[in-house]
């Protein structure tokens, strides 16, 4: 049972790195470098944790790190699971269930995306305000375990307005404006056609990717606060004449990753000053 599996993984993690954890962070393609900022990290390869699937994507090494950032203990997932790898959405979102069983109150989701909106070109950092789940399935499909969350979940505010304004303030302090945008989640693994991107634009999407949304839904199901911070690594298909490639995505996210890392670092430090920091 999912509840039992998540609890077993959480118990092993808590045994190896005891103590309350104030935030989880899921690191997207090419963004693994943020983990270098953790003080006294304890690294746990997914292979050593019960019930964790294996990652198969370049740029996703596959381990959990627990360490400190400015007084806050943080759990960072370096390497995530995607639906397009063949994992079902229960596997994809398993790390979020584990955060819940560890008692972690909030999660920051990061990702590489294609830019659709005119002002969101490569190199932009975007704070998610909402999403379109176009995967054709919800990660909550199947029998509901009430210990994990409610059967029918309200998604009126997936991405916490409190965390969004906090992130905006910290970006301003770092000297840049943090735009907000709507993330369209496609199943992948192929990139979109130009016609699909025109469709997504008409539907109100600002950026497009193949992750984040299942995790955000499960985080809300688990009662976690969610912040989504994504990097635009490329213009979405058809906007520029250049063909899309994962090598370009990794290169671009490595180039901007430092600035996103600064922002997440600042947000975590700010959270560490809150009374419920953990
Ligand atoms: O390079 C592929 C990886 O980056 C996937 O994990 C996607 O989530 C993300 N990605 C970056 N750019 C794009 C894009 O233009 N479209 C889609 N669907 N995913 C993208």
C-alpha cells in the first residue's frame, strides 16, 4: 500500500538524517547544482531507499540529500521521475508522499521549460501561478487512501500565494523581477509541434514542460504548501526556427541555474526565520 511504502521510506530517511525538515526541493533537469549549497549534507542514493524507482534521464543522477541552508533543514531530490520514462504517476510522485510522511510542510518544485509567452525567452526564471494538466490523467487516479489526502481535491490555489509573494520579494532583493506564468504539462517525451504550441498559447499557457504538475497535485493532496520556480531553457517549438534538443535544455539550465539557486537559497533562508520553520 502506498501509505505503508511511503512510511517505510520515510523511516529509513529519518533514521539516517534525524530531525525535523523545513522544506523539500525537487531539482529539475540541469539544476542539481543547488544541492552543493547544503551544509553537512547526508546523501542517500535512491537505490538505497526502499520503494524508490530508478531515474533514467541524463542530468538526473538520482539521490536525496538532506542538509542545512541558513538554519533550515532541507530535503533535496536530485533527480526526479517522469511519466515519459514509463513510471506511473504514483511512482513519479512518490518523493512527495515521502515528504508528507516525514512531516515536511512545504515543497519547492523546479523544472526546465519551453517559453511560450513573448516575454519569457531562454534564461527567464518564472514563478508558477497555476497550471494546465494536459497529461490526460491525474496522479490521484485510483482508490483513495484517506490517510494520504481527500478523494476530491480542491485545486483553487495550487501554488501558494504567500510563497509566491515571498519569492517575488526575494528576487527583487537579488535585483531581478520575477514574472509569474501558467505551466502546461504535456506527457512527452517528444517536444511539441508548432501547432500544439499555438494551441497551448490559446489555452493560456506561458511555459511548457513534462513534469512538476503531478508532483504539485500530490503535494496539495498531502497538504503541503507548493512553490514552483522554473527556468525557461528554450523557446517552445515553432517560436524560433531552431530545433529543440535536451542538450540545449541542459546547457541553458546550467547557465541560469546559479541565479535560480540564489533565489531558492534566499527563499529558504527567509523561511528559516518563520516560527513554524521546523
Ligand atoms: O529536455 C526535456 C526536459 O526539459 C523535460 O523533462 C521537460 O520537462 C523539459 N522541457 C524543456 N523545454 C521543453 C519544451 O519546450 N517542451 C516540453 N514539453 N518540455 C520541455
